[in-house]
């Protein structure tokens, strides 16, 4: 048997294992956990008590473009209890804070407070510095929960109510939903669903949501966090250097004994556009190497794994057909079919055409290049550049 055939068989074996043994990562049915009937109707938060007080904290830096699409949705929440919004204007130069106040005056709804923390202190990344300021101000209001949501995230009117219901009804300390990202341009259609697919492959939602979890992660765009758990976990101080703040926060909460749930959103959407490949490339490259803990060996292993899992199948199929290697051809083709099949549920979730599924190897190759570029940027001292700030040697998400 040829070397090419061996590679194809190994790749096929990996895909069979991924299909059955990686927490069914490819399924997209992990949505907010169910609650009892009264809870779902919204007449009480569970256990007969009043709806808990919630403060929504929104870190925002130069978000004037997307704020008119997102902030009104937060102010319009139909939450039955007491809730308010704190927007932390993180040194914006585009009038984000002023625009937020104007939107609140025009929209009404939940009360809004706009504050500014000044430039980040030593050892802090920008978003976590803003969250520190906003969470400290929020805790003074005595809320039972904090909703940490990005300035580019729009919520349906019942989003907060459903998040709190899920947390209270299931005794959860952190409930996080991966917002449905915008998919409009050709590059967004090619890259965005794969981004969520790869995340779920790395952090299978079912493993995270088990009573005895096998993985830990969160999605930073939408995190409902119990206030007392945030204090016990020393969040965000304990993770102040993290670039991948959502995963770091989830790990800190888990270390403090908190219960976590993560799933896909139905009522929460990102409104940030990534119309071209350049914008998507920068979005991935700014944190990809941090995910690998800035470790060259992990980088090499990741590149080798992406090649074996995603690029070997189509190469072996084509080379096997051209060279008359039947084993390489059928094994490579079978691996490609399994790969494309696992991608179909994510394409359906994003309402995209299924003919994109066979293109996953090409998208994976783009992610491989983005990951390598992330490492190059890191060693050049510009690894985590975002909105005019550069963190030359940021910390990776801690494993503690």
C-alpha cells in the first residue's frame, strides 16, 4: 500500500473519531436549556421568587458604526424585573459615548449610564479594563446577575428574560450564547460558519455543559454571570492580561466552583460587518496564536493537524484518481464526505447553501495561514492589535 494511501486512511480514521468521539461537536442543537412552563411564559423566574436585578455591562471602543443597531435592542428588553445598562466608553475617538446617550434619549426603555475608565492600567488588556470599571460600578447597584455583552451584539426583546430564566431555573452561574455572526458577503459566507464550526470542534458544547464537564469555554459577546460568582472567581482581575477573555473567564468561574453552560444563540446576533477577507483575517489572526499559548510546538502540531485532517482528503482523492491509487482515492473521498457532512448542520444554522460544505478544506487552509500569520505578528511584537491598541506580548488564556 502506498504512502499516499496510508495518509488517506489515517485521515479517514481521524474523521470517524471526530464524528463519534468529539462530543458530537458538529450538532447545532445546544440552545438555552429548558425551563418549566411558568418560567417559559415569563410570569416568574423560577422557585416562586421575584425576578433578580440585572445590570447589563457593555464595553465599547469606537463603536459608533454599529451602536445604532445594537444599543436600542438592549434598552428595549422586556425584562420583568429591575434592569439597567452601563456602557463603558473605552477611550473612543468617534463619539461612541455621546451617541449612546443620544440613542437612549431617543429610544427610552432601560436606564443607561455612560462612563469612561481612562486608558488601561499596566498589565490590562483594553476590553477587560473596561469590564473592570463597568462591573465595579454595576456591583454597587446590588444586582444578582451581570450581563456582559459586546457593543456589536443585538438582542431580541426577550433575550435577557430567557437568559435569566435559564440561569435561575438550572442553577447556573454562567450562561453564554455564541451570537449568530453576520453572514452577508461572499467572504463571510465562506469563513464565518467555519469559525463557529472550528470553535465547537475545539470546545464541544456538550462536553462543556455536562454535569462533569470535559471542556470549559464561553462566548464573550453574550455572558450572563452571577455576581457572587464573579466576586468568588476574582473576575476580571484574575484574567486581566488575557486576549481570549471569554475562555479565560469561563475557566476562572469553573475554578471557583461555578456551573457553566454554552450554546448557540437564536435571539442574539452580531451586527458587525466583515465584508472582506482582510477584516476576517485580522479578526482571527489577532488571537489565534494566543489560543496556542504562544507555543511553537503547539503551532507546529496545529498546522500538521489541519493538513492531515482537512487538506489530505481532497489531495489524496485527486492524486489517487490521477495516479490510479484506488485505496488513496476512496479513503480520501470518504474522509472528505464525512468532513462535509459534519459541516452541513452549521451551514443550515447559518441558512447558507449546502454546496459550501465541500469547500471546507479551502476554508481550513485559510485558517491555517491566519494562524501562522498570528504567530508571525506575535514575534514581530504586534500580535494582538485591536482598535488602535497593540499588546506586544499578551498572555494566553490561562489553564489554571
